[in-house]
């Protein structure tokens, strides 16, 4: 055999001897790797044949590293890496352990993988793809599709050539090289409507839209998405939940057919749907649900303190509501039981504002998005008895103001009016949505 190297030591440091892992690739991954998924890249055939052959050769230890030259071919004495001169120059060392390329090639590969993972977090597996290219104001992600962008320019050029008197463009028109029948704007509207219909008509992905149909203010429901105040990973998680793309036990049992029991893994009572997890699970009603609820109520209380010139922190998230705050003109009660002559079942609203001439009973709710309208009506009827009693005792008008936001972003049509009624001007609907979304993301 030809001697390819006289010095078996690393050609830079010449310090240690190199050894080679004699175990084969299959032996190395035995019991550690998912063998089926390990070969996905090979099954899908997405690499060029040359690259595929190189990777397989590396798996088979068929790359002539210095360890191979010294241990197998006996054509070199030094097995050490020719760059770092510290460790045996094996394929594993070259690809993952050599310090000399840790900040160059390895870092570049790491960043590329990190970008892929980041994108995967932004767009959850099984999420709707049509939604990516819809405007954010309509519930989409606002991305531009390359194919559609090209088509738009083709339609724009065709429209321009029809009206142009330039000889070249007249010839293009006569040869009918551009066959677009619509204007650019007409094409854009058609393409967007087609995508919107495709999203809406999907059984799972369009379910959120069906649930809030006729109940929610569609424009304000997407404010949190339009303003883009959430991290892309959180945004992707919330949208995946809207699209039923989270693999709950109900999805596994009824859609994927990969499980037999659709019941919640914790309460064992109801089907484990996203709606159940976010708004109906009794075991976390006093923990996660209450924390999410209190954040929204805290924002309202903070704004009311500013309105009536009561002590308040600079930022709402630092605000700690006191049980009773009062000035000459108003008094704000936080989660305080109202004393009445009659025994009432519902006598502890979240916030009570008492002015000299009027009283407001404010109660916050974060129900499932399909129940925002029903919850709003429930709040109004629940506090009717308290309203009547307080009017009789205090001899002043009392108004019940429900503040309702859906767990995944749906906003009732009356929310803006209710916030205006109590003078909420520092906190926006988008901020209320953000606090709710973050709470929901934490629960998921």
C-alpha cells in the first residue's frame, strides 16, 4: 500500500496519538436513535447524489482521515487532527469536535439549524400555509409569496402594454405574449379571496373563523396580529391553537386515529380540545386561569387609578391593586364583597367604581372564543340583582360593564363601547389581547 504520510502526528501541533472508533455507524446509534426518522433525508432524496454519497461514505468511515491512514491503511504514524493537533482525526472529530473550526464552519452550520428551528417555532407543524400569505388585518401572517408577486407584475405589465404606444410593447400586445385578462388589482383581490376561502373552508383550520362568526368584531379581533407585539414563536403557537394544529388527545383520537381515548389526560372527564385546555379545565381555574384573568383586571384598575388621580405605578405590570382607593370624587374597590340587605350569590365583582352620582360594576372574563357573546350576556344578567340592591341602598344609578376577551383573541362587538363607558384610554384592546394571549400561550 502506498505510504501517503510519513508523520502520523497532527501536522500542526504534533502532540497526541490518534485512534479510530472501529464501531460502525449502525452500532453507534443502536438504542439511541430513531432508526426510521434517521433515514428520512435518504428516503426523501433531497440531496444531490454527490453530497449523498459523501455523507454515506462518512457514515461508513470511508473518508481517508489521518486516523484511517494510520490505523487501517498503515500509511501514516500520526493519527492526530491536522488542524487542532490534539485529538484523533476521525470523522466525528472533524464534524463536531475540532476547536479550530468551531467558530467558523461549525458555527455557520449551527446558525443555519437554529434558523430552521426558529422558523419551525414560528410556523407550527400542521399549521395552515394559505394563512401565511394573507394580510395580518385579515388574520394572516403578511408574507409575500414569490409566485404571486411574479404573477402580479405580469398582470401589471400586460395592463401597461395595452395602454402603451411604444413600438416594442405594441408588438408584445399583437403577439399576445402576455395573456393576463385581469388588471393587477383584480388579480390581487382574486388571489387573496381564493386563499381566504381556502382557509375558511378547511374543517380544522377554519374552525376558529366559524366559531366567532357573527359574535366577534373581526377588525379588532386581529389587532394583536396587526400590531405584531408578540414574539414570532408565541404568535405561531397562538395561531396553531386557533387552527386546531396542536396535537391534543382529541385530535390524536378523532383525526389522526393514533390514540383511542380523547379524554383530557388530567381531568379524565371531557375531550382534550384546545378550548377545554384554555378555558374549561377546573383544576387550573384558581391558578393559571386566575393569573391570566388578574392581569387583564389589573390593567383596567391601573387605568382607572390614572383617571381618578390615585396612586399608580409608571407601568401597568408593576401595579399592585389595593382593596380600597378613594379620593374626594371617587372610590375604587378591588375584588371586594358588596354588603347588601339581601343574600346574593354574585356580590363580588372584580372592580367597583363609586362616584358621587354613579356606580360602575366591572367584571372581567376570558372565555373560549366561541362563547364570548354568551359570557358577556351572562355577566350582565349575573349582576342584575346586585345592581338593583345597590341602586336601592345608595340611591344612585348603577351600570354593569363586562370586559370580555376570548382566550385566543376574539373580541366582542361591544368591548370598545364598554371600555369608553368607564373611561379606559391608556390601555388599548391590543394590550388586553396581548396579556390574554401570553397567558394562553403559557397554559398551552
